[in-house]
């Protein structure tokens, strides 16, 4: 077996709020690691985008949709880098990237600071316990305020940031940093900042550097006894400080903060050093899998290439060569021609071709080993599938997949496109489980569903560009829910006893709001008034009643049933009779519980030049929005608000036209909340009309 130096591998993601600069940063990283020889700017005039934004659509819109992976060598380390999308509508890509990463870099704009998507990403990093570094970018901008951003990281994001650097020069004059570990000034010289030069700290920065180094040591010493001891013994050195920072980063008790300007080629190489110095190698992060043969018993995976193989498919892409599946190999190895077992569909597949990806190009390899990320060709599978060597049966925990919030009924312009359409959407669904498409047998419509307007717009454009399929869409429909607001007692007997074996079931109890969004079944049956086998039939039937409410046939939430009495017949009672009893009772009593409709409410945050603040607040208020917080910092205003999802369609255009295209906004799901009565009536009326049409 080949001797792999797994300690010299880093699997790192780059995440951020949209526009913080992660595509630009990744481009610089590729350049310094000699992966590319010319840098491209995002939205450059010659029509060439950066290497990592591969889809044509991404280039046009200047945003990153699907995460691209690449790998570089830095010093003698191998770093796999995943560029993750920043827009919330593509959150599933971020989730899937984070669950397979060992470490991450969170890019934050020095001007806009902590933004909504920063919160979302931080939560995800926490969910998967990923240690990370922060890179505060755009220090070349005159409005940059790195120290304020560090404060926001602490106060708004609730992390424990420690600055490892302080800046040299402000705005346009930003030229480098003082490294607080080595206590040297580092400047980036040459045409592309490729020459990294160390200098002694200039006199005028000495006091500030000492102040921030003390701060760094204080923060880290709280979590490192070794550092505290060395400090008191007076033998503190660079190595001891670095070791303590590593320990704290791995246990996530501090977040090291780097400074730079990707655009102006400043600070990127030091961040790369940070990735290898402070982010974990594959042996330093515990990975759990579940043994499917032993009732999902937990095992800790060892990243040992000599053990049986366990790998996770975390991304799927289709291109002209067929399906490309990205695999994180956790244990064992994968070899060209080897057989792997898919633990979801229980099929064994043969691996025809293994590659390492570099944005859109690839390099053929013969084997991949534990700890690494590779891509395989010609393997039919879905995102999230676990592959093992034959005779081993394991799985990982499921990723969090948000439910669709928006639906469109669609019609193909040309009916001969039907087959191709089916192929395209099944491909999209395998790549992105938050995108759904199905045929609604009741309305006889084809539906596509997703997380928001932009999310679905992207797929419509892909249908057109990649498949030449044009479709017509209905106006959007919202994923409503229904919830009861009142308590009702019930007593119901289902009886059919004329001729042959009859049916008999009597049920008594109460339907009441559960107090939260959960549905609950409770039984307080005494003296065997209903035998237990019939009680479980009642439970099953109750939950199936909640699939569709009567108002707009949406799922019912927040409802509790307490079954406390009833009756049965020795011969005529059966589980089926009790199921029917519950169904009929629920139909009879549902309206008495005063059900109402709930709609999805979104968090909406906007960053805009202050002169447009008034316009933006007006638009939010005109669309049933609720302003929560307005923060004015010099010329920039940050507006935090909530707004019903139904009011967000087309709002992009309104914000753009009222801010000369300068407002940046971000939407993310917050909660379900009751629709105002008049609107609820309207929604019900429209639903009934539509129902009569089909
Ligand atoms: P992403 O959405 O996070 O991938 O961000 P991009 O890399 O696409 O950058 C968004 C915009 O910010 C682009 O116009 C970049 O040219 C610009 N940008 C990125 N990094 C910097 C930086 O360090 N300084 C300045 N001034 N602009 C930057």
C-alpha cells in the first residue's frame, strides 16, 4: 500500500455572504499556488470570468451557483478547496460541502461586515463542528473598518475572534500586515503581490502591535495552560503561541482572523499558511458513521487507507462526459476499476474513471485514498449516497434538507419536449434535493418547487440554455400550512352493522392546539375501553388526516389529539373501523377547531447606500414587511426586516430601481406565521375557485 502522508492534506471550504469576495480570493489562491497563470476579475469586460465560476450563467450574473472544487499544493501540503455558493437559495450546496470538510475559511467584507448569510454559514459551521478561520477582505476600500468587523464577529455572531494580524495603511494605502505571532511586518511586492517580504515592525506601529499581541495572547491563554505557563515563566516564543492557536482553533474556542484584499493581492499567502498551520488535517476531526448491519451502531472512522472503503457522494454534476460524482473518501481507498457498494439503492457499481478536479478541467488518477476528495465518472447515484467496499454496510447522518417554499405550475411550450424535460429535472433533483418537480394528479399539472424565486429562475434558465426547453409558468404558489386555534371535544361512533361482518368503532376525546408547531397524539384510555391494537390504528389515521387540511389542502401543524374514551364490538371492530372513525370524526370536527392559514415569513436584510434608505424602507412597509433594525454607518445603511414570502416576488426589481442598483439584499426563511384574516379569506376563495376549475 502506498504510504500516504495524510497529515499533509487539508480539505477546506471557502464560504461567505454573497459579494464578500470569495471567488476573487479563490482566484488569487490558484494564482499563488501556480495553478493558473493569469488572473481574471469577476464580471471582467472581456467576457472571461474567473476559473471557478464555470457555468455560463454564473459568469453572466457574476455569482457562484454550484460549488466548484479544486486542489492546490502549498509548501508541501495538498489543499482541496471547495468554493461554496453564498446565496441562501443554494444553501444545500453549502450544507453538502460543509459536512465533508475538515476546516473552512469564512470571508467577510471589511465594509459590510457581518451580514445575514454570514449568520447562516456560521450556524452551518457549528452544526458540522467545522473549525474555521476568518478572512476580512476588501481592506483596500476607503470605508473598510476591520476592527469594527472583529467587534461584530464577537457581539453579533457570538464567536471568539482573535486578530492574528493588524493592517499596515488604510484604504488605498493598505499594503500589508503586521503578523502578531512572529511580530514582523509583511508586505506584498511585485506586480501581483507575489513577493512576500518580511520587515522589522516600523517604530510608529510598535505600540499598536504590542497591544494587539497582548490581546491575542490573553484570548488564547484562557484555553491553553501551556501558553499560560510559558507566559509566566517568561519563555514565550512563536512556536508556543502557534501551538496554542492551533489547539484553540481545532476545539473551536477561538477563531483566528486574517486581513487582506484579494483584489489588491494583499494577504492571501498568509491565509494559505494559516490553512495549513491552523486548520485540521483529516486525522484531527472525528467522523462518525453508522453500521447498517448492527442497528445503526455508531463507529468512529479511521482515515486509514488499508481499512475497508467508506466514501460519501457530496456533489453531483453533469457535463458532456456524463455524471461526475464528487467523493470524500473517509476510510480505505478507491481504485480505477474497483467495485463499490451503494448503501442507499443497494447496488454494486464499478468505478470506470477517477479524476482530481480543478474547476472545469480534470486530471486522471489511478487511486484515491482516505482523507482525500476525488471525483468519479460514470457512477449512477444521488447526492448523499454512501459507498463502501463490498461486504461493509455503512451510512452517514442525513444532511439537513429544507422543504420547498415556492411552487409554480408549468407548461411546456412544445409537447415533444416532454421526454427531455423529464430527463433534465430528474438530473436537477439528483444534484439538488431542495429542487422538486412532480405531476400533481389532482390538478393535472406539472409542478416545480424550490426555496425561492431566484432558485427556480436559475433552473428555468438552465432548461432553456442547456436543453433548449421553453416553458410557461403560472404565478407562484406558496407552501402554506394550516393550524387550529380552538379546542373541541368529540364523541364519534362509526357503525355499519347491516348484514355480514359489520364495522364498529367509538372514539371520544379532545382536539386542541399543541402549543407549538408539532403534531401530537396522546391517549388516556382507561379500563381497555379501546384495545391497544386499535389505538395504534387511531394514531396512524390521525397523522394521515394532517397531511391535508380542509382550507387550502395544506399540511396541518400544531395539532394535538387526546383520545380518552371509546368503545368496541367483539366481532365488528377492527383497526380499519377505527381508522375510518378517526377520519370521519376529524372531518366533522376540524372546522370547530377554528383552523387558520399560516404563511412563510422571511428574514430580509439589505445593505444600501444611506441615500436610498427611505425608498427601501417604504418598499418593505408597502409589502407587509416589518422593519426590525436600521443601522446607519457613515454612508451605508443596514436594514434588518421580516417580510412574507408571498410579497417577495418581483421585489428584487423594486429594490434595484429605487437604489440605482446599489442595494444588496438577502432573504432566508424565518418561520411560519398566521395570515391576516382578510388575506386568508382571499387565499381560501382563490383555492376553491381553482378547485372547481379542475
Ligand atoms: P463572491 O460573491 O463572494 O464570490 O464575491 P466576488 O469575488 O464575486 O466579488 C464581489 C465583488 O467584490 C467583485 O466586484 C470583486 O471585484 C470585488 N472584490 C472582491 N475582493 C475585493 C477586494 O479585496 N477589494 C475590493 N475593493 N473589491 C473586491
